[in-house]
């Protein structure tokens, strides 16, 4: 999700002189959108919201957009003339145009109702410079701690507005803690506009979706002459946090996907309750004739991003994904949004097809532990590649075994070091696909949708590495890990993982090969095809692990490995972070 966040006020030291041009230091209106006289009037109030302009909707970009535009005030002359100083069309950094206030200066705007739930803030634009004491300036320092000549503005102490939002508890409007800054730069043509007060909630997510908010200017906001904002312009200015919405949907309507990766990615405008999403998704027709309840599932990548998958056949579709009308999805505050009719424009509907079954690559095992890999664009049934349908020369000491992992058929076996091999997938070899069946995750059974037939002999020649190599040690040197589950000895942060370029024999790694300080009882075991893990109960503290240069570790064929020098890593284990509960106002 691409989110525009305002740059905090930052100022350098600027010196000005009026000696040579006295008129430049008086109060003319020339070349300026600022007004030199009268009270500081509010030209516009804008709020951070999704960019829903044509061509930008569904990209996840956001913009400041107005919830108020001034139509008349003390500085505007004739009644109903409108305010010529307020912004209308501004040009963004990408050279696209954004209309803030209507070009017709006599017209106002409706209340903005889709402020971005997790990144909303408000900007109040004035028609003249304010008394700069409305903010405090904090000196910035460089890496050495010395002042660098710049300052960051804060409204923490001056609190120039009252910011209120509707409470999720039903107790009405409540105060929202905020900070922000005063920006003296900008005008009606710039983006962002200015001069302005930027009001940033300390935590925007404490306000539930679809909640009303207001910002009201206090009496300590004045211009440089000490004149306050006119009483009829202090607010409250209203805006509303958006309901739960889908900002991005992928694939777009009419898209095509490889079946191994087919599904729908959804990015919401806020963190949502996954359990409330489960009943809202639908894919028709149901792939492979399975029951939707058993076949369609969601797995979040983050609290805002979800991937909706199913057992898609090769060369299938069109499939139509929708978020069901009437379904209720809850945000992290427990507030529900009831979905309307599915629509492509609302990112709640998309139709896509899957590509036909295709062999992508066949690669050899340059590292002996990497194995031969036959990669497809679909999950495959490893049991349908018969040993008579391929050759591997010279022959391995034990017959090779075919294993499927995420659309890749791996020819597993004990490959010798420094050996030239030739692998051939024979002409006419047939391999069935396996929608929904992935041996790596124990998913199945297969429901065949297509068969791949090799059109010719496909040969790959490769030579394995001449020696065993230690590729990595995890954790890395000078890193910090957490304890995680103290009862799980295989937890990633509770063991030391040695990754090689060859399958290794865990029984040959013994305590004489390494040291660990402070002392921890470690147990060696294989971890995947080319890794060994030393597992143990690491309590919080700082550790030093050394794999000795005298260590002798053997691969599964009996070849020996010893590091050229001691391999030393230092790492810190910290307690598990305490679980946090999201608190809403």
C-alpha cells in the first residue's frame, strides 16, 4: 500500500536583508497568494485519503483532499464573490493534476468521508503566515550528537486545535491525542498547499473505520499581528474515516495467472479480522468441483493483506471472485462494514483465467545438494514421473527419488562431488498436474486437470561442485533474536543453522566441533536437504558460537568438510515481546 505521509516541519537558518529593496519587505500582495492584512482566514481543510482519480484508483496511492473550501470571509470584498485565494487545481510531483476546491470560487465541497484509516491526518490552510510561536522547534543532531543547523517542528505543547472522533464504545465524540507541525511554505498552487497547520494523530488506528471526526481551531492560533482566526472560521471542520475498503485487488479484471500461483490478493485500507473475511469470499465456478467451504481459504500476509486461494486447474476459467453483498467485515476495533454489491470499480470483484500447463525450466545440480529441478507453472503429481521416463548418468549409488515442491519436481539423490552428470527427460514422458496437491505442505489429494508430455528428449548436463562449502550460518553475526516458543526446540531463534551445498550427516557434527558461550546443550539434526541445526534452549542473553577449524563434518557420502578458519558469530537472544492488545477510543 503506497501512503503519502507529510514531511514534518524542518527549517534551516535563512538570513534576509531589506537594505537594498525596501519594498520587498513591506506588505504588498504582489507575486503572493498570501494576504498581508486582516485576520488569518481558513482557505481549506484537507485530509489524507485514497487517490480515486481515473487511472489511479486501485493503485493504493493516497492524496490530501479537501473536506472544506472557504467561499466567503472578511477579506473577500463583495458579498458572495467567493474567495480567489483558495486552491483549485494543483499539479502533483508526477505532473498529474488534482482539483482540490472547485474552480468556481463561489462553490464549497461536501464533507470528505474516506479518510485513510491507518494514515489519516488533517491540514488546515490559511491565507497568511501565522505567528510561528504556535509550534516549538527541536534542534536536530547529526550522528555524533552535534546540532546540524536544522529543526523539527512540533505541536505537542501548543496544541492549537481540538481533535475529536466518534468513540467505538458509543460514548460520543472523544479527544484524539495528536502532534504535528506548522508549515509556513506553500500557496494555493503548490502541493501540499500552505501556509498550514498539519495535525497528525499519535495513532490513527485508535479510531474505528466509518467514524466521524472534527477539528476545531483554538484561540492561540494568530497571525504575526496577534489577530485570531475569525470566530465563524474556527470550525468544527468535519470529516469521516472511511469504511473498510479494498484499496488494491490483483489480478485486475480480465487477468491471467499461472495456476501454481493463482488466486486473489486483497489489500484493505486497514487491518481487519480474518475470521470475518472467511465468510465473505466467493469464487465461481468452484475449481475442480470441490465444495467451496473446503476448497477456498485465506491466509494473511499482514493485517491488511490477504491471499485468497483455491485448487485452480491449468488452462481454466474464467473464474469470478467476489466479496459477497451483505457480508460484514470487521476492523481491528471490532467495527463492521457491510459490503454492497460486488463491483470491479470497488475492487470487490474480478474475473481471471489460468494459463495452460507449461514446463518452465530444467536445471542441473551445480551444487550437489540443490538437486535436479524440473519447474512447472502448476503443482505437479510426482508419482506420475516414472523412473523409466528419465535417465541420469552416471548412475547414483542409490536410485533417485522424485519429490514435488511448489510446482517443482526435484530429482533427489546423493550426488557425488566434482562429477559431470547428464540428465535426460525422455521424449514422450508424461507428468500429470496436481491442483491442490503440494507435497511440501502435505496438501492433497490431486485432482488432475492437465498432463504434460515431453515433445522430445530434453537433456541437461552439469558438473557438481568439487568440494563441500559452508554457505551460511544463522543467526548472522551481531544480530538479535527472540526466544519464541520455549517449548519448541526447532524454533528458528532457538537454534544455530549451518547451511551447506551438500546434504550432510548430522551424526558427524558433535560437541568437539564447536563451542557455545554461555554453555547451552545443543542437539544436531538435519534441517532440510542441505542444512544442519544445532537446537537448544536459549535463554535471553548474549552468546558466542564458534565452529572450530578442527571440526570434521561429513556429507551423506562420507566426504569430509573442515572450515579453513574458526567461524565465529555473536548474537543476542531477547525475551518474547509481550502480546499487545489494540486499544481503540
